[in-house]
C-alpha cells in the first residue's frame, strides 16, 4: 500500500511527535507502567514532541458510573505525573477537554467502513460478552475516535502494547485513504513497542493480559495496581500461578506463569533477556520473592509522589488546563484543514 502522506504536514528536521493515552476504566496497573508509562517517562518525553492523554471519552463506550469515571480520570492524570511525566517536557491533558478529538472522529467515521469496525478484535471480544441489543454504537465506532486522537496531532509514533497494534494499523489505513481522496492532510503514524514486558500477563491467568478490567473477573488477585501497598504486592506475587514442574525455565508456551514472572523481573531490573535470568533460580519461591521485592521498589517512588500530588489537586488542575490549551493549539489547524478538504464551509462564512 502506498505511503502517500507519510510525512504530510511535517517540516524537515522536526522532532518526531508521539501521542499515547490511558483509558480511565480502572486503576492503572503494573502492566500499564511496564508496558507503556515507564517508556514515556524515560524516553519519549525527552526525545520527541510528546503528548499524553487521559482518554476519558473512550470510557463511555460501556456502562459506567459517571462519578467513577471522573475519579479515575483524575487519578490517572495524577499517576502519569507521579510516574515522572514532566509538563515542562511534554503535554499532559484530558481528551474531553479538547473538542478537536470529537470533531475529527466524525470525519474518520465517514472515512472508515462498517466492515473495518467489525473486524476489530476488541469489539468482537467485548460484544461477545454483552447482550446484542445492549452493545453501544460507540463500542463499534470508537476506533474512529482513536484514529482521530492520533491523527489530530500529526503523530509520527504511537507507543502501544500488542493488543492495540491493530488500531494503529487501522489509523494508518484511514490516514492514507483520506489523503488519497482529499489531499495530504495527515501524517501516517507507526506503532512502537518496548523490547521487554510489552505485555505483562495476569498473575492468576498468565495467558491473559494484566489489564485494568481484570479485577471484574478475579477480584484483582492477579493484577498489581500502581497504588497497591507493598504487602499487597508481595501477597499477590507470592500467590502467582506457576506451572507444572519445579525447575525455572523461560518458555512462554509451556511455562507461561514462570515466563511472566521472569518478564516482570527483567523489566523491573531494566534487563533485556528474561530467559537469561532463569538460570539464577533453583525454585519458584526464590523467584517470586525477588519479583515481589523488585516490584515493590519499582513502585515505591510512584506511590510516594502520587500521595504528594493528590494532596495538591490545584496543581494537577493547572497542569491539565495548560496541557489542554497546548493540545488544542496543535490540533485545531490540522482538523480545520481536514474539514476544508472534505468540502465543509469554514466557520463564519
């Protein structure tokens, strides 16, 4: 497929623009941190023109408690700052505070096909768990909003986990299709993934992703949340499901439980070869103890900084207001150009 428009709207020599977000449908987890947030802090905000967003509109695609969405949106924003995102280096904001996301989402719906929406794995999985009549239309069309989130900013790179790569591919397709039909408005983004622990698995079900929604299934025993107390973290890790046999071997297919623990340990230590760690252990117990302590120490500064920020909500509000203003200024020219390209009259005419 042609890469027409791959660099549309960019100037030569400009820093790569990165966009990513977190959905406030649950408390952020170790999987969110190791798979995404830590890279945002250590790499992306320093090497790119980076925007990080609490994508609260995406939380409305399923039945929800409004008060909980507000609470989790604030908590997510506070945790992103606590993890080390610096508003002097990057833009941190809330999706619903920038109208350009919903303005552009409609144009993406007009560019996409029903077949493309129905092929999205997450829609098929979530719809299968719902009564057909109760599935919200937004659950089908939300990849168009996700595409708008990315394309509004001329994004070059989207750091995502494996489960979101399909959505970035759809975004690329929509950008190229729009550019062919109406002219070179959008940059065609690419997905990027960290080399280690891109997908941390549930401690009780190591063939399933450790996700914010897992708490609904198992009461949270397999999920480590960023704000879990140290003793809670230790208990969850020590009760993690392992595998048949007693030797510590890295084998994702045959030994998913042990492989997941080794992945987590390698990520906590900043190592790139979880398989190499297996030789250091003669028992599951020793491995679990080291994993537990590594996770506790990894999350300690995040928890401490979160407590400080939570005590100063005015500061967080100020950061989000400023971030929304910067995001709006960046998105509006491109969204206005897209509106003009499809034939809509400029406002005031």
